[in-house]
């Protein structure tokens, strides 16, 4: 693992992870790890991060210690060029209405988070499909700001969260002019903010209640600081 693993989080310590709870691992990786017996090594398997060999060191109920080697497939420039060329051809097909964007996403997209919902991006802050311009990646923002609804743009180069390089096509589904929030146009957004405000209010009430009956130690370096909650309350 020290010599060959490409996992930056574990390669230096022999690929080892300790005290990992069930639910904290990538699904495919977790299913393999929890199928092993202590001391057993897996065959080569693939996840969204690359190819792995893993060994289960110990298991305590839903907690495991393991080590693994990760090899990330290399993408060469000629492969990137071929992908870009394919997407240019696919864009022509979409522009000519020979295929819907939704079907194209399902058939060709490698983004598993959007592949089966027509390629729709979900705003992680709201759970909706609408984004404020300032929330978008600058490259997407600059390209969609001045186009009409239904327009497909790209291929656009980008790096995914795991560092892999890719190209993508983007379709602008809907555009709304800036406006004051109102129930008819922004019901779900207003509902989300109202629910979050209610949750925060209940949490604050609970914290203020528990402060009165809980021993809280404050480091002397922070004793003169201002806190959102009155942690200095004396019991």
C-alpha cells in the first residue's frame, strides 16, 4: 500500500483504517469489507474511486478495521479528445430533436447521481432543481447566464469532486427573473426556510434548557469570548 496505493488518506500508513462504522463507507466498498472474515483478502473490485484490494483486519459488530490498496485508472488525452468529440456529436443530435436530453442522460451519462432522473442537478442547499446564479460553478454560470430556456451548451471541461477529469453537456431547463420571493413562485423555497427556522428555534430552546442542568467546561483561553449561547451559566 505504501508503494502503490493512490489513496491519499491511507497510503502512508500502509492503507490502514481503524474504527470505521457501518454506513461511513462507499456502498460497494462497504459491502465487500463486511463480507470478509478477519484476515481475509478480497479479490479486485471497482468503486467510483477506482480499483481496490482490501483486507479485513478486525470486526467488532458494525465497526471494522481494514487496509486496502487503491489504483485510480489513468485517463489519457486521446481519451478526453474522443469523449469531447462524442459529446459534440451528441449535442448535434439533441439540437436536432432526434433524442431527448433525459434519454441521452440515462443512456450515456457517467454521473450516477443524475443519470436516472434525466440529468437534473439538485441544489444541495434546498433540495430543489433551482439554483441562484451565484451558487453555480463559475464556468456554468458564465455559459447559462445569457442563453434561452431549452438551450444545450457544451461540451464543458470540468473536474469532478474525486479529481477525475470530464466533459459535460448542460441544458437550461428554466430561468426566472430576479424577484421578491412570493408564495406563488417560491412556495417550496419559502417552506424550506420556514421549516429550517422552526427547527433552529426548537434547537435553541433545547440548548438553553440543557445549559442550566449540564456541567460545561470552558478553556481559560476562551472564557472572555462572546458566545451565541450562554455557556457561562452557573448551575
